[in-house]
C-alpha cells in the first residue's frame, strides 16, 4: 500500500518566474518522508528525541519531467522499493492532476544519532514500513 499526501507549492519554493526551484523539491521530499514516518507512529520529534535515532538520506536521484508553479497542489505517493537491515530505498512521485512533475529515489538509513552509526530498523517500525512495500 502506497503512502499519499498532498502539498501546495508555496512562494518559498519558487524562483522569480513562479516555477519551483529544483532544490526545493528536496525539501518537499523530506516533508513527505517526515509525514510518512508520523503516519507510521514515529514522528520526527519522537525519533530524534526519545528514540535517539535519525533517518539521513544517504543517496538520492531525481527527475523533473514538468515544471510546477506557485499554487499547484502536488499529490505525492511514496512506496518502498527495497528494505534492508538498516536502510530503505523509496520511490516517490509527485503529480499535479495527471501530469508527473517529480520522480525521486531516496535511500534512507536508520541510525543511532549519538554515534552516527547505522543500526537495524526497530521491529515494530519495520513491520509498518513493510506495509508500504511496492507490489
């Protein structure tokens, strides 16, 4: 089952022409990931606080097949392409209506935030992540 969330393109995301400046898509991707973890019961405040963990992005590729403009509502979908012992490769797409605007493949790693070392996904969280695996 894919995770879906919508985000409106804001002024802060755009260049002077009113088009999304491509680095801002990476901020949107991070917001989608943060929303996904919150929906799985692991909001970033808990993750970075009580859990002493983090999920840095260690690799990402992205394509921008069409421009997004100020005021557009982008519908993001997130699916897990691969789940390892400590990492997850995601597939994220953003559409405005039927038009694909963004395709990204971030790789996240679950870490001990104090030691900055990878560690295995907590079992309960891993089970929730598996529910978002691609079919």
